[in-house]
C-alpha cells in the first residue's frame, strides 16, 4: 500500500483514531513500544507486557475468544488498562507477528 492510497483513509479517521495512528507510527519509527518488551529466552522472545511473562498474543487471542478487558484485568491482576492499550496498539502495528505466534502456540 502506498501513502497516496492510504491518505484518504487516514483523513477519514476521527480525531481519537488519528491520535492513535500517530502514536503507532511514532513508536514504529522509534522501534520502542511503551510497556512492551521482547527479551530473548523469555516466552520464546515474543512481545510481552513489560516486566511480566504475559505475551501480547495471549491477550489478543483471549479477546478474540470473547474475554472482555474487565475480565482480563481481573484474570491478570498485575496488568493495568494502559498495559492492555499498549498491547492492542502493538498488535495493530504487527498483526502478522501476532497471527504467527497465535498459530504456532495453538499447534504446540
């Protein structure tokens, strides 16, 4: 996809979505994701919530299975709402990575 093709879609976003798009792009350029870290040897090197062993793909898959954010926060008491926001932003920026991790772990 080119910027020329993407531009009408970006302009059609509401202000909150535009702000999130800017955040995702800035984080992607800096290659740093607030609250998300990859550590070799921890959870197979998958992207996790910082200072935990909770992979982003686990949270994404749970949400797909119908588990609400409220339930996730209850099930993982060390998580905050901002941790979930960081996870969703990371998953939107790297959907292929998340899909592969879900697929690989479902087969395991």
